[in-house]
C-alpha cells in the first residue's frame, strides 16, 4: 500500500476486514478482521496491479484492501463447501 505507514496499514487492515465481514455477512473478531484485511490488502494490491489500476493514500488503499478481503472471504467460503 503506497502512502501509508505501518499504523495506517494496520488500521486499513482492520477496517477492510470489518467491511468485508459486513458485506459477506460473516462474524469475526478484531484479530480475524485484521488478518483478513491484511491478507486482503495483498490480494487486492496484486489484482489492482494486474489490471493496471493505481491507488494512493488511505482511501484508495482501503478500497483495494476491502475488495481483496471480500475476494478472500468468498474463496474461503467456496473451499469450505
């Protein structure tokens, strides 16, 4: 994530995990939201770079991390079935 520090990265991870949790109608704790959000940030960043989308700052990173977290939760649900 470009333009954010470590604390911003953690805050974005928690927020992205929480938003993904609400969108996917799941129930997780704070630590799980952080993990989902951080892993989602890497997935979202990879997907954004693969299609050539540039993202900057807190808001751009939050959107990309949230999309990645939603994709992660969706894939995990598909595997769990």
